[in-house]
C-alpha cells in the first residue's frame, strides 16, 4: 500500500489530535468557562430534605403559636425538628434555625399554615405531617450518597417517632 497507507494514517492521527484539542478547549464564546454541570445529587437531596424539614418546623411553630398550652409536649419535638433542618441544610450544619430558638424567632418560608382550633385535632394534623415528612425522607434515601443516606434514615425514623408521640396519650 505504500504511500497511500501512510497518508491515511497521518490524516487519521492529525484528525484525532485536532479532535482531542477541540474537546479540551473551553466552550465557544466563553474563554476558560466550564460547561454547565448538573447539580450534584447530594445537594439536590439536601435541598429537598431541608425544605421538607422546614415545612414540618413551620407546622410545629404554628401549633405552638395557636396552642401555647401544648408547649411542654410539642416544644421538645419542635426543637428536634429544628436540629434536623440544621443538619440537612445544603450549606451545612448550623445554618438553619437553632433548636433552642423560640417558635416566634424561626422564619417560616411561607405564611403560617392553618391550625385546628381544638388542641387534639391540631396534634393529629401535626402527627400526620410528621408521618408525611418521614415518608418523604425515606423516599429521598434512593438518591442519597452514604453519609447523607444515614442521616436521612435517622431523620425519617425521628419523624415517625414524633408522629407516634404526638398521637399517643403519653407526654413527650
């Protein structure tokens, strides 16, 4: 094949080198810029779990505001929910409402959710929301990497325990 074989090989190598160089270059129009990457799964899971936790925390705050007589029973559960929000925060622990903050100091993402006028009904609604939060955290486990999955499992278990404590006759 003589000369034509060498030309083809040389053309192939030149084309491959050009392709590699083009693949390593910055996107057109933005020197040094990187292609837009998808949000990391851990951050996406943390955002969702944190939002779920903030919703539950807002429910606790609304119940405590509407029924101050439930503070001894609901207050410690609210503090645990605040600690979960802090632990799940996308920015890292310690960046969300503190567990010791009074209910009025925590900022709800939206207006306070409606609360039943009867304390027992308010506790039942709060328990139902804690169960839904536990379910949401459990569903998020599928996408979560190792340490975050363990944290989510713990938070889901705690939310399920809170639902039980809110509906049981015993004091929390």
